[in-house]
């Protein structure tokens, strides 16, 4: 078999560097056996021939979504491969992987199907951050030196700056290599218990924010086993997100998952699909088919040439038929796209040909601000058309912000949502008090309030009460004062330096 390195001197040189570093790590005792990992971003050395290469493996989940890595290529040390062997024969003990368009999965393209280590997700997350920061670094490396691990068991070294000051005093040159000092974190064994506890803590925060369904990624069997503990400690339905490995989809229902999200066409033959169906039927739980415009099946993408609405609908129905073949119809469908018009049209077409519940969202929506806009337009637009049974807002922000945005979308399209709604006018030349600042502060102080009230902060008394007559309570400002009104009817004036506090007192009285 011809190696990917043949006739590619620049790429071969990069891999040689990896081999050289692996040799150092082995010879110096810094990383032996499988005690470490190296990944290098080789995208700049990839040509059109490499981009067209067929994979030598199936698709594998990363375990998270890394938008900066779309279309990137990496050379990675293989799992259970020795550093000494990586130094001698890098292409037999490592491989080249391609990050797929969903930014959440990868495939191996050369030379052999040598799977990367379990730390790949951590390394790729570092690469994603390095690209985002623009620092130009191409490599990520970690080792497990015994002496450093031993130091993490010595409480004296764990105090702030202790190790830094010690090294600086012993070896002054350390200041040049580590001008910001060194840090040590306590040693911890990775375990499903700790994984579960961290997940539970985040779910509790989401519950407090009003989340009604939570989805967790299940990339490994350890994560699948952790579902039991998670389910025992939360009060909302738990969805297990599965990619490619049917065994995880079989295990998740047994561990308490209330729903699984999987594309049956990605898990193998009919026997595997049936195994998943049987596991879900035993527990009477649904399967959500999740179609993403960035990861359509190759034969469908080749047919349409782009992730068109028609292509997405065909993909969704393809997966539906795989489940229906085994008389399974407890199905939910999502058909997301980053392009809002495409996403909306896809949902319209899908809703016209199926009665299955639809989970609505805009995927890869972008930054927080842009994500809010695209989600509001896409999700809100669908809800206004009567399409959608559950929703998910995807933002580059804390998950609690996604929940908050979801409720705001529901409120904006007219759904009865518990909690206050603050409205305000755009202000004009008649505004004589800090209308915008007061509105923002009112919204901030009402966070956590469960009263279903509409609160108005208007710029002037000329039009304010009339424009906000549907508000339960509001103020319209003037110079050094504000008129308090309820359902558009003026009640009294608020004066002084504490108009905001007076207004809040009136709100709390409702």
C-alpha cells in the first residue's frame, strides 16, 4: 500500500518531527508504553488528492463539537502504541485523520486504521482554541512522567507559587522558559463517578434555569454506565446522544435514558439497528433521529450536490424507514441546518409528509449574538407556522443561556411562559431619564421571578402608557420623575433619586 507520505516531502518532514519528539520522550523516560499522546495539525500540507481520499475507517465521534476544526487534518499517535515504536515507524503507530463537516466526528484516511488515543477529544479541543486565538501553534502533546505525578501527591507543591519559586531559585533560566510560572493540579483518576457528578451538577443548574429535557453525549461505555447515577439524581427526562456505536445505544436505555438520539444508518447492519430498537422497545422510550445539514450521507449529498431541504428530508426519511422496518414508530425527528432559510424549508417539507413529532433548532448558529438572532428567526418562525414539538437553542455560551433564550423565543411568539417579560421603547428625543439603563436593571433584578407579568419601561409620558397598555405594570419617565401605570392607567408619580427602587417595590406588590 502506498503511503500518504510518498512524494509529499513537507508532510513527511512534519511526521518525522513527531517521530523525533517521540524518541526524546521515550529515551528520557518521560512517556513510555501508552503514557502520552501527540497530535499535530497538518492541514497546511494537505493537497486536493488527500482531500479526495476515501477513509480507511468508519466515522468516530469526538465527543464534543469543535467548529474551528471543520475540514482540518491531524497526525495522531495511535491508542496502545508505544512511543518507542512511534519514533521508529510513525505511520504504523499513528494515523492521519480528517475532521468532518459536523465538527463533531472524524474518520481515518491514512495509512492504516490506527485509532487515536482516548485523549483525542482533549487534544482537539486545544487545537480548536489555538486556532481561535491565532497563536499559530500546530502541536499538542502530553505525557505522564512518574516524577511529576509523584509531585502531585506532595501537598507542599500544591500551594500557590511554591514550585515556581523553587525552580526559579534553583535554575534561574526557568524564568526565561516559564515567565508566568508553573502550576500543579492534584492527581485524580478518571472515573465514571466523577464524570457523573460533574454532569449532575450542570444538569441541576439547567433545571434551575427551567430546562425541561436534557441531552448528554455518550461517547464511551464508561459514559453509558454513568447514566444510571445521573438519572438517579435529576428530575427531568434524560436523552442519550449516541454516535455510531450501537452498543452504547443498547446500553443507554438499560441505564435509565428516557430517549436516545441516534441515526440508525450510521450504526451498521440490520442486526445492529434491530438490537437498538429492541432495547428501546423494552423500555418504551423514543428514538430521536437527528439530521444535520453538515453531515448528510454521501450518497444523498452526491445526489443533490448540497445540503438542500430536499436532501435533508430524504436523509430523515431514510433513517425513519430503517426503524419502521422493525415496526418501531416511537420516533422524534430533528432536521437542523446552520442556514436558517434552508432549515425552515426543510421542516416545512418534512411536516407535510410525516406526523412524527419534530424537534426544532438551528445548528452551528455561531457566536452568542448571531446564535440568538438565527435561533429566534428559525425556531420562532417555525413555531409561528405551527411546526415543532420541542426546541433546542444552540449557542456558543453557557447552557443556561440556551434555556433562557428558548423561553424568550416562546414568549416572543405568544406561548404562555412563566416569569416576567420586560418591554421598553427604543427612546427618542422626548426621553429625559435613563430609560434603557432602568429597563436592563429591572430585567436583571427579576431574574428567577416566576410571576407571569409584563413589565414596561417607557421613554416618555406622551405615548408610553398607551403603547404599553397591555403591560401589567410600567413606568413612563420625565425629567427627574416617572409616572407609574397599571394596564395603561396612570396611578401615581415616582420622584427622587431612587425611581428604580420605588418601581421594583410596586412590581413586587403585584
